[in-house]
C-alpha cells in the first residue's frame, strides 16, 4: 500500500502547478526551489506517474498532473 502524500507535498504541488514554476512555488512557500523539486519528485515516485514536464528553466503540468 502506498502512503498518502503529506499536506506539505500537496500544497507544494498546488502552488507549483498554478505557477508552472518550482521557483515561484518556493517563493510563495518560503522554501528553496530544491525543496519543492525534491517534494515533487517524491510525490511523482509515490504516485507512479510524472506530474510535471521539466524543461530548461521551466516546468509544465502533464495531463496526469492536471487530473491530480
């Protein structure tokens, strides 16, 4: 059984998805961009699917991310 995501991971996901930016989410949440990136990687690993398409200096939400 997979563990449910933490409230922190869900909040980071919502902020990153809304802004299409890990750095933007980090600014809002007063954490580092690396912390958001790590949480998103962990969340994607737990869900078994990519939620973001990582590009040079930007991210975009995948179809699975939009559905989530």
